[in-house]
């Protein structure tokens, strides 16, 4: 009988929005009647008609420019995931992660990519030995992340010195994979011009770990600007993902496949060029084949990002 497989780490999330509208007012004034003749007084001039008040601008008619701030930004990123194994006796496990992320984006010339430097501190992943082998259960700090954000908002991030960390096969490498996923949640793809109802898409190729097995994650995110919460813009992000990976664990061949969906709400501050917070949920179904036995898992994840 195959050993109990190790499960997947929490997945990323997306967000939601709606559109606001504003009405208009107008008023008109009448004209005073003429007085009786004889003796005829000087006639009064007619009262001028009131000019209708201009309609207030709606959110749909407003455009914002979004330019990422070069001031260092600080975030707390938290995820929770309930992982349940199907077939036979149901087994449910909880995986929780939390980290402090510092993000710095450098100034660049017009049309050129801007360098990104991030640091993930106080990373903690709480889980059982059976999920991800407990490899990331101890606290870690100081994981460096670097990358670029293009003039069109495309983001590329990677762990500094990733090759030396060993990837999914070592505790340090597994922690680094989690760290870059959490850092990525603080830097979504945002175009420079935003209006209510604006839509865009982003395709990401990322990596995660199923125990010692690296898993490639291909995600397509659809964004839509909903409206305002005061000075903040609300954006909805819906993501669909596919997972594929293969490797060896315990001397046996392991193959991983899966699909996922996620829905999250982002709030942006266009005046400051900053992300304020993210709240989302996601669901992933994964099949892991170890030797000739296939095990199926379902994961429900929650994401919270808060600027400090």
C-alpha cells in the first residue's frame, strides 16, 4: 500500500467588484402674472428661468492613473487552507501561513521596466507532519525576492539565490517557494489607466510544492474595476488554474494534476500608487498518483493581505 501523500500548499486568490451610478437634478422657475391695468404701474420684468444644475460626474466618467509608489510598502499576508482527502475515511487538515512582506519598486524611465525588491520576514507555516512533510513548520525570515514590473503592469518575481536553496527537496527551498507566492500577492498586475468597468487579463506561470515534488501552476486572472470605497478603487479578480507536476518520493514515482478557481477583492489607492488590502477565497482539486495508487484531495483556501 502506498504511503499517505503530502499535500499542496495554499493557492492564490482573486477579487470582486460592482459599478456605481449618480443621478442629476434640475429646476425651473415660473413667471409672475401681470398686474391689473388702470392705473397701470410699471410692469415687472419676468423672473429669469433657473439654469438646470450640471449633472455630477459619475464614476464611469472618471479616469485614474495608477503608478506604483517608489516608497517602501509593508504588508501582512495570511492564508488558511482546509485540505480534505476523499475516498474511504475523510481526512481534513488545516494549513496556515503568515508573513511580513516589505516591497520596494524603483523609479524607471518612460516605457521601461522597473526593478522590484521584496523581503519576506517572519514567515510561519503551521501544518501537520503529513502535509508538506512538516518541512515549513519552523519560523523563517529574510527570504529575498526580486523581479520587475513592466510599463504595462506585468510582474515577474523570483527568489534570490533560488537554485542554491534546493527547491522543494529541502526545507529552505520549500520555504522560499511559499515566500515568493506570498510576496506575489502584494504586487498584482495593474495597468496605468483605470476606469470603472475597465477589464484586463493576466497569465502567470508559477511553482509550488507537493511535498518534495515541484508542481507547475498555470493561472489566468480576469480583473474588473468595480467602483470606489471612498478614495480607494475596488477591483475584482477571478482566477482559474491548472496544476501539473511529477517527481519521486520514497523511491516511488509521483504524478500530480489538478485545477483550481479563486475569487478575491482588491482595493487600490490610486493617489498613493499602493495596494491597500486583498480578501479572497479559492478552491483546488488535486489528484496525486503514487506508484499505481491515486489519491484525490480538495483544498479550500482563504487569503488576506493588509497594508501596514
